[in-house]
């Protein structure tokens, strides 16, 4: 129970919890699903501020309580840094925040290499990240390709005033930057395929945002935008050359245009096949109505505790698993061990699955994403 969750750890180190403090903490987290990690963090902050062997309500209020302890600690870390490292913190936290569009802002996992800029190398970024991970503000891990950073608790995103101010300064620009990050990742993973470079409105939008004087671009993102600009110039030069060669009417030119036409037709045929597979994916989406359910378990597995009620908004989910053919059409590779066009895809990472959703969204013009853990469990139970 909550009482034991608060008093138990303190008792183990010979510290008492003031009754008034116990009542306050229980009241603040009693009806808040997912608050136990925040409670743990707040207890640690109170323990650091205690006088003697008693943790008091006064110590708790000084720490900021369950809701403000994270934000207060983040602000104290920030204030202790040099101006140069404070700028790294700003870039870092904006990379780790996904602005909501009619919904609350949420946390966003990001690769360490996204934080590297012209002025700050990997060692400087890692030094700043370490200061926040040491205080349990951030978490780091490594997937099969690169180091990943994440915010430990979303309460930090919603409760740190300084971060809220950064996000609100240019919310639209932040969305542009995150789209650019994902497009750059896709481009690099496809061996810098120029077909994936920005064009038209998306390219102009990103270039206009860049001209506003931002220095928040990673090196790979700068390369992506520069390559997009160069590709536009190349396409314009190619059109001029094509018009000139047609005017001259040289046979070699005609053969070259036939080759270009053949390449275009091949890609057009591939796009038709992709569109057919995309239409199949869209048709097998089923709607899960809004509702609520009890999530978690009282088993010996602490990661499943506590049981709490979760409300789910209406959403759609695929009726069947993605097949290997569908994966190949969208992603261009076949990572599965067991081959067969109609077999379900397997042996893919979380990043691969998210990239699949992003590409599917770009191709279909409709938003797709991975279901949350709660949505997946709710759908698996039959909604």
C-alpha cells in the first residue's frame, strides 16, 4: 500500500516519516495512476533535505512536492551550468519534447547524435546528459545502432516552467524540426537516396525556418537540407539541359530521354504496387471504441504494479499483422528470418517499426503511429 511504499524505504535506513508528511503524500498520489515513480523521486529529494533522522512536511514543501520536485531539480542543475552548457540543455530538452497538436505535450526519445551541433561535440553533449541522468531526470540506453536519450518522467515536460517557455516560443518551428529529424533519419538509413530529399512546400518550409537564425540543427540535418537545395538546382539544370538537347535533336539525346522515361515508368509501376498495398493496409484497420479498463497486476512482477484504471480514447488498429510483402513495399528490405510474402514480419526494432509508420503516413497522406502500451492491451482484451 501507499503507506508502506513511503515508510518502508525510510525505515530501512533508520529514518522516520512525519505523520503530516505521510498524510500529504498519500493524498497527492492516491488517485493518480503512474505516480509511484514520482513519489519515489520526491521521497529521495526529501531525504536529501532532512535534518537528523526525521523527514518532515517542511522538507517536502522545500523540495516542491510530488509535482514540482522534478522541475525544481532541473532548474537547479540548469542554473549551475555555464551559459554554453545551458544552451546545450535548451537544445536537448526541446529535442526530447513532442509538442501536442490539440493534446498535451509528451516526451520523445532521441538519438544522442541529434544533439551534436557545430559548436558542441559529442563529449560536451554527453557531459550535460550525465548531469541530468545522475539526478534521474533523464535516462539513456543504446539500441542496436546508437545511444538513445529519454525523459524519465513526463511531469518534467509539463511542470518545468523554463522548458514550457522554450516550447511555447516557437511551437510550430519545433514541429518542423522534428519532422526534419525524422526525414533525415530516413534519408541516412536509405543510403542518402535523393528521392527522399525535401521538395516543394516541405523544403521551402524547412529552409524558411532555418533562415530565421536557428542554430539547433544537427550536422546530418544541415547536410540533408543542403542536399535538398542542391537537388533542386540539379533538377532545374537538368530541365534546361533537356530543353536544349531536344532543340538540337541529337540522337544520343533521344536515347538518353528514352532511358530516363524507362526509369520513370519503372518507378511509376513500383508506386502503383505500393499504393495497392497501402490501400490494403487501410482497409484492414478496425475501430476500437473509447472506454476504460484496469491496467496492471498484483503479481510478483513489480513492473506491473499497481493496478490502476486507464481511460482510452477511440482509435483504429490493424486487424492483421503487417506482412513481409507490405513491409518490403514500404521499407525496401526483408528483415524476417522466415521468408514468405504473406508471413507476418518479425525481427524488427522499435525504431524500425516507428520508421514504417512514418513512411506509411507519408505515402498514404494519413497519420499512422504505433499503439501505446495501454492501447495495445485494451485492444487485445477486445476493447
